[in-house]
C-alpha cells in the first residue's frame, strides 16, 4: 500500500498547481523507489515507457514548424483572410470548423487539426479577426473567450467524431474488453454506427452554443457602447 503514496504526490502537485510534467515525473520516481526498485531500474522503466509511446511525443516535431510559420506572419494572414469574408461571423466560422473537424475525425483523420497544429496558429486568429471586423479592437477578456471557444470546437469535434471511425483505438478497446469479458461477438462497426447519433447531437448542441456566441458578443459591445460593425471595420482599416 505504501506504493500508492505516488498518487498522493500527483494530487498534491496538481492541487498546488505545479508543472504537470514535473509532478508526474516525481510521482513516478517516488513510486518506483517505494516499490523497492533501484535508481537504475527506475530510469530503465522511464526509458521503456518512452520508447513504447514515441507517438505521444510526435507533437514536438510540429512545434518548430508552427513557430516559424507564426514568426513569418501566419496569424496576421489568417486575420486578413477572414476579414475579407463579410458575412462570416465568429460563431459561424467556428461552427464550420466544428463540422470540418468532426467529419475528418469520423474518417480517421484525427491528426488533421489540434490545439497546437491548427487552433493556436490559424483557427483562433481567424475567429478573432471575424470579431475585430465587426467590433473593432477587442478587449483581452473577449480574446480569451474566443480562443476558448476555438479550442472547444476542436475538442468536441474530435472527441465525438473519432468514435464514428471503426478502426479508432477507443472502439477497438471497447470491443476487445466486451468480447473477452462477456464472451460476446461485438463488431467495431456496430459501435461506430451507434456513435453517429451522439456525434450529431454533439454538433447540434455545441453548434448552437457557437452561434449564440455572436449574439452574446453583440449584446456585450452594445451594452459597453462599443463601435458598430461599420465603425469597427473602419478602425481595423485605419490600424493597418
């Protein structure tokens, strides 16, 4: 039971808002030492875990590319592009991205988007650009709110879309567990088909929340006496 003190290290680390990577690393070392492993064996366990899960760290390869793209004006170009589409509001744009993310995930293309690959460098700036075109310069709280909705569009689309693909890991895990535990013959296609109604409901519910964001922003800027859509556009043009 003393080995479970490693779980306590994780709880205390997260409760005090320490670096997650550092917390998990210290918890792993503590658990190994409490389990009477030598320092060499603990280090070997870390190496084996890293070697068997190399795909988890593949995002590190994309970070330098994204950094170079941002340094050469990717976010500015995204804002400029969205500013040319007069009828595309922030909520409508994010609803379109939600649909795209969900459809690509349903076909197994789960790595097409993501917080690091697409949300931060493209989706969030484009959503902010749509709001800037209508309302002018945005307060920091409004920017953070739009960014959170951008991230939620990606997360919801991926989470509920990927289960519609019969070869995804979660589907295979469920079918394997059910078939081996309850001695049944559950096919992945059956689970994938049953996931479609859930994905449709998730799209309708979150899509409604995204469209409601436009009305919320409109009310917020109207109450604060912010610039109108025309004034906002003129302000952006003058800033350029």
